[in-house]
């Protein structure tokens, strides 16, 4: 069985992969901090640019999560491919990756409160003296007792007094988000792994940033914006926040405050099932963004929220001229129950 070498561009790191092995599984087996999410080819979190070499998709449907523009730019999904030669890959994540290597933490839930009829704010405290380094926009996996995981984005830019904030949409029957509503949760120990993911603000970029949130996709975007406001970044930011009705814009007043305080920040809420007296934007949030910015060459786009929104945004924005390298996203897919799925994938 041939074994190939995989080199990560701009890094001294590499790993070996057998021809019958899924690339992501091979990297994780060798303890690399690679980004991934659904492991089924739909979320796109594990996308990387193939700089050199050949890969084969292990399924007939190919890279479902990637837009045509991403495929044309050379992106592949590590959770769906096997090597057919030595490879060089360029990760879509910080070059400080090694410093931000995820690990397991035990923390305590210290507070939770309803932010809306179906969104809970959760505040989690790290053990005293521990310093959790992450990039605003990244997420963690909460580890449930039975070994299952649930991904949630960090909604705070920093950890004041070791506290992390999360915005959880409570889904009926949801294992994790439902347990959080119990009053007994306060001061309960919670284990999580993090920081994870490649959704973070590229602070070196000077491009105007368009931010698109669907529902609790606002959480990681709040973290990014708080960091930029604190650092006094001069670039412009325009947030489009999509929700069903006004009550779902669960921190609308905070965002209104930002618009009053930061001249480089603009905000457009978009409702798909608007209240009768709503005079603002209506319909799908990615369509509202395109009405305001029909041509996206020269912009950078960040989007987080429901998979359908992220999928629609990828296709529409790259078709409107957005360079795939300047499109960053986290798709809030439902948890993949059969963790760790990669080990069970057929060779
Ligand atoms: C990178 C990342 C970041 C995320 N960040 C956040 C965040 O900040 N905030 C947030 O609210 N969510 C976030 N999510 C989504 C969240 O992780 C999932 O919704 C998770 O499954 C919720 O866990 P739960 O235990 O509450 O519900 P689960 O136990 O996973 O199930 C929720 C309910 O949905 C049903 N369900 C399961 N799968 C499907 C499906 N495919 N289609 C329809 N219904 C289904 C289940 O039957 C159940 O009733 C994120 C996801 C990812 C991948």
C-alpha cells in the first residue's frame, strides 16, 4: 500500500498518509490540529487549497460543500479525499496554528440567561490561572458524558476573568442545549476541546469586511467585531443579520449601540418573516447583502449560521466576483452523532 507525504505550506509540519486513508483522518491520527466539522463533506470547515499533488474523492458525489469558484481556486475537502501522490496543502487558518493547538479543558458554567425565546447566553469559567488563547470567531466542542460532542462558537473576544460567552439556540430535543436550561447547571463542570476552526478575522486585511450572520451565527461575529472595535481597526465593517422576526435579533440593541459609537460600522437587519410594522430589509439575508453590494471583488466576506444560508452565500457571493480566498465561513451543522466518524469511514 503506497504511503504519501503531506506537507503543509508555510510550515515545517507534515504527515504521512496511506493511499486508502482519508486525509483528515491521517492528519488527526498524527495529532495535527487540523480544522474540521461535520466530517461528511457538507460544512466545508476542512477545506484546504491543494498547492501540488493529486487527490481522489472517496465518494461519488465529490466536494458538495465547495462552490464552483472554490473548486476552480484549487480547494479540496480533507474529510473526503485520499492522496494519490505526495501533496502540498495550504491551510485556510492561522499560521500561528501551532500556538493555538486545541486541548481539553474542564470549566464551570457560571451563568446562563435567556437572550430571546429560543436563544440562551451561557458563560463558562476556566480554572483559575489557566489562559485559554483563541482567535475571535473560533469555536469549541463541548464533550458530553457519553462521548458525543457539540460545537459552539465563542461569542466573546477575550476571556475577562477567565470567562467565555456562548449563544446557544435551543433546539427541541437537543441534547446539550436542553440540558443547559436546567437550573442545576450553575457551577456544573463542563468539558470542552478548543480552540477549533479557521473562522477568525484576518486582521492583516485592509479590505472592507461584509459580515453575514444567521440567527446565533451572530455569536462569533460579535467576538470578531468586539476585537476590532477594541483594536481601533480603521477598515469598514457592514453586518447583515438575518432572522425570522424582530424577536430573533436577540442582541439588536447592542448592535444599534455599535452603529452609534463606531462610524466605520454599518448594520442591516434582515427579516424573512417580518413583523407587520417592519420597514427594514426583508427576505433572505444573502440576497439583501447582494442588493447592497452587487459586485464583491475587493471585499472580504465572513458568514456564520445555518448551513442553507452558508451554502447559498458561497455560491452567490463567488458568482458576484468575490475571491474564494477572501470568503470565510462556519456552517452551523447539526452534530454528527457517530463520533469519531472518520474512523468508521470505508477506506
Ligand atoms: C463550527 C460550528 C459552530 C457552531 N456554533 C453554534 C453556536 O454558536 N450557536 C448555536 O446555537 N449553534 C451552533 N452550532 C450548531 C450546533 O452545534 C448544533 O445545532 C448542535 O447539534 C446542537 O446541539 P444540541 O445537543 O442542542 O442538539 P442535538 O442533540 O444535536 O439535536 C438538535 C435537534 O435537532 C434535530 N436534528 C439533528 N440533526 C438534524 C438535521 N440534520 N436536520 C434537522 N434536525 C436535526 C435532533 O433530532 C434534535 O431534535 C455550531 C455548529 C458548528 C459545526
